[in-house]
């Protein structure tokens, strides 16, 4: 049976952990089916919901949600009907069942259950690994990583790594420093998915300038020189292309969006690796 990949959009006004747990439990019943998860946590305004809807339009698939605000629910369901994306409230059928027995809920409280189970300890293990392998540390232990992020300075490597670790993914990251070659061990890695992070020169310069200002440093540094920054990014692109590494442009992406794209790549990588 050939593998089947599908987009799964998870929209929550809380953390989204409930949606993740339920969807994975159901998906596990279908052999050869692999969901490409798009998680939208803390959706509590129309603007936030519309951002999720635009992603659904771009990559149609199944839509699961846990939203309390009825106006948001109605808008999401209406737009999903127009898009042709099956849409389901995960908690509402269960809430209805409880209400028929216990009565109406006076004050709905969106949230997620957290238990000290195997997934919890996997996340703790991933966080420990990720913190120990941040910013180019312990390069000889990268083979134990699930994902290795590589990018020039200020491409959100560390926050993205931590976000992934909170999903139970052991993530190492290493910076690309001008005139400093990557450790040779990187090029022999087999298990980890290697992802290159890039951003537009303008965005990189802006973030770096903010960083220098916060440190009360001068802005005449090569660190923010437009010509040098452009060359850094060009060299990074050439390196990623040379080795066939996946590339994600983080210019207009939130950390969650970058992480979701990486998780999509990781699922495909695991499938190819047969794990």
C-alpha cells in the first residue's frame, strides 16, 4: 500500500494539544496515511482566524478545531464549506453529550489536558537535548538529533528549536558564521533531517540592528553591512543547494509557522527513512 499524505489543519483557542492528541490517535488507525499538521494555537480573534483560513485555502485538507467563540466557529465553518474542506469541532459532540446529562455549561473554558505520560517525558527529553545542542554546541552528538537547523545569525534558529522540542522533537542548531566552515561531522549525518533557514537581507539587517541597539553597540558593524549580509545569505543558499538540504524562508513566518513547515518535512523524512 502506497503512502498517502494529507494536510491536517488544527485550529484552537488554547494550546492545541487536545487537537494534536485526538488527531494522532485517529490517524494511527489508518495504515500508510501521514498527516502534514498545520497547528494554529491561541486563535481568539477574527484576524487570527482569517490567517488560518488563508493557509487552509493554500493547502486544503481536513480541518479540526476547538473554538468556544460562536462567531469564530460560524465563520470557520462557512469558509470551509466554500473551500470544500471538511471541518469538525472535536469537542462539541462530547460537550453536547455531557450537557445532556449534566446540564448547560455556564462559563465555557477552552483549554487542554496535560498528563504525565510518555509524551510528556519525551518532550522533557527533547528539551534537554535541544538546550544542550543550541548554537553549535556538542557537534559530535548531532546524529542523535531528529532535526538539525542551520542558518545565518538571526534566522530564529533557537526559538524554532525550542518550539520543536516542546513537540517532542530533538533539535540541534548551528550558526553559519562567515569564513568559519561547518564541522565535518555535519556532512556525514544520516538520521537527522537537516533544514537550512534563510530570510531576506532586509529582515536580517533589521533584526540585527535591533540586537545591536539593545546591546548599545554601534551600527557601523560588518554585522549589519548590507553587502556583507547579502553575501552571507547567498553563500548559505549555495551551501544548502550543494548538499540538497531543505530550505525554509522565515522572512514572513511566525515561529509556529516555521515549525509547522519543518514538521511537515520531518514526517516525509521519517517515512523515507522507514521509521
